[in-house]
C-alpha cells in the first residue's frame, strides 16, 4: 500500500484571478469545424435557426464559452474578409489551400461569426490576415465591425443588415508567421507587426486587445523581440500541440492505443508546464509593466486523422485520455494565471481535440466537452495554490510522470472549487484534503472516468463516457470536519465544490 496524497487547502492563501479566457475556444474554416459542424445554412434539413445547428448551439451555450478565436489558424492568413459579406449567393468561392484543398463557399463570414458570438453570449477574437493581406484591409475590416461613423465601409455593413456596430475584444495580427503564416523570421515579423498594428485602430470605438503571432513549444526567438515592444501590443500568442509520438508523420491513433501511448501522451502534454514557465519568464523580464500577456491560442491533442476521413480535415475521436489531458492542462494553466491571459483549445467542433463531433444530423459531446463543463466554476475564480504531499509517480514503459494533479480556487460567490486528476490508468488513489479553516455545508461535484483507456462516445452510444454526480460513497468528512477524503478511481477527473 502507498501513502495517500495529502492536499492542504488554505483559502487565505489566495493567488491570481484565473481568467475565464483560459477556457477559450478556437473555430477555424477547416474540415467540418464550421460548415456542417456549426453552420448548415437555412435550407438544411438539419434543425437550425438562421443556419446555425440547434443541437450544437445549445450544447455550446451550456459550456459558457468565454471567447472564440476565428477564422484561423493557417486559414486566417489567406482569408479575404470581403469575400464573406453581402448576399450569400453572390459570395466568391475560394480554395482552402491549407485544409484539404476544398472549396470555401464563404457563406459563413463576418455577420455569421458575430451572430454566433451573440448566440453564445461570448466574445470575439478575430485573427487578422498579415500573411497575404495589407494593413489597409485589416484596418477596414476592424472599421466594418466596430465603427459607428458615416464612412462608406460602415454604410456597407448597414446595407448588409447590421445597423449597430459589434464589439471585438481581441485581434490577432497574423498566425504562425514562422510557418503557414508566411515562413517569416522573428525580426521581419516583429517589424511587420509594428507596421500592421499601427493601423489596427478603432476610431471612435473600443480598440481590441492586439495579439502578436508568437512561437511554439520552448522556442524563445519570437517571444523575446515581441515582448520588448512598447506600443500597440497586449499579447503574444503561443502554440503547443500534444502528439503521442512527437513525430508529425505518425502521430499516433486517437483510439485503440496501448498504455505506452497513454503515458507518452501524458508525458508530452505535461511539457506545457516548463514551456509556460519559459515563455512567461521572458514576458516578466522584458515587460515588467505586465501589460503584455501570453495567449496560448492553440493547444490540445493532435492524432492521426480518423481512418477513412480526409487527412486535411483533422477529424479525430476523443477519449477519456483527452479528458485527462484537458484537466491536467487546465490545472497547469491556473498556475500561470498572472501572465497567461488566454488559452484556446484546438478546436471547438469536429477538428482535433474537439468539444463536439457531428455526423450529418447526429451530434455527440466528447469527454473533453465534459471536462470543460465540469471546470466552469474555475472561470474568473481566485486561484488557491495547493500544498500537495505524498503523490505517487506513475511509471510504464520506461516513462514516469506524476500520477496526480490538482487545483483549487475560490469562486466569485465564495464557494471553493477543487479539481483532482488521476493520471494512472490502472490504480485508484485516495486523496485527503486538509480543510484549513473551511466550514463546508454541502459538497457537490462530478466524476468522469471509464473502464477502458480509450473509452469514447460514438453516434450510436453518445453517453458512453459522461460525468456522474458525486455521491456519499465517493468521499467522507472526518468527525472534526477538518479532513475531506475523496476516492479517486484510476484515470479519473473529479471536480467538486465546497459550498458555504
Ligand atoms: O489547429 C490547426 C492548425 O494548427 C492551425 O490552423 C495552425 O495555426 C496550426 O498549425
């Protein structure tokens, strides 16, 4: 037998606010991420309102999505915003050169995106085109969206059916400019950023926060020059994807994997901790004023595409392994809340580590969706750093990772939310939590686990993996009320709330 994990929870020991934007989403014109997944058009037999799928919209509303990044990704640096306005039947057709070479009908454009933002009661993060667009196009797009002037550009918006301006909270200036965004060098991009960002102003309206296109993994060469900029910058983006094999040509399968790929996936995903330490460290050094944040605006698992699907569509299944990956990452993100101003999982529907998968009229919620929903109380809560002792390592196939991960926060209404994750797929864990000065009236919460490592939901069995409410047999409180003991099954995520 082993020592239990001992967690000490002292609510006086409060840290930073965990920005709700850490729970952000990313929706690109890629595969069926938009077309089919969110937008089916008004004439579709799939139940919809104004072209938006009713089932998907309802599920996303329940997820309390705080922000959506759109229209890419790599797509953003080829996107001509003018293609996506005006009567739909007159919009040009382009080729989506990055993602499968398919036709881009442009029936989902600026008006449709902002309708989605309103439907989900969320905020907009527009990714501007630096790769193939001009500063003028970028400036006019922003003007079209936010201005209330009498300019011809605004008159066009009104003619297209939108009288009032929209609000855009965040604006990206290019994407992965080291790669699909133009294969630029950091120095050249930094100059282009200075150039473009000068013109991204919203005369007479609230200017969005401006986000520069940064780097990936542990690379510092973009963060360093960008973090030294003094004007027109609020954030630097960063990307990190979790591949089981770390080999882009054979990434590993989304289902049907063995324990070796389980542990390698976790080992790879945990690297985000040191990557965030490096990137936020550079920001703290070069920008002690603290106005520039890190925007991890793409993260998540990336597997080989589902057999039989277009590899350019990045469609993959989602298992309890993805649920563990999501929970472990979110727990880590909370530790960097002082500089991590946003994170956007890739992607919202049908692409990579998706919340939702669709197949024509069918829809399922993934294990990752359930984790994001369980974690809602962490949005804008105050972090409570934990003191954790006695946690076991989990080892398999010559690899060792911590077997346990936890996080806690005080919610705006004064309750305490705790997440507990068991990374070990074989052995249960008992967690005892020392409640320092916390008087608990009731405990509510949910548990997500499964028998199999690759348990997932299918269109025929959409509820195979789903959380269940915690019950009395899952936890106990000591007689003196000072210790809460939780039984954490193998490969499980628990989120519980200690209610006042
Ligand atoms: O999320 C898929 C792609 O991954 C994005 O378009 C790109 O930015 C990244 O390489």
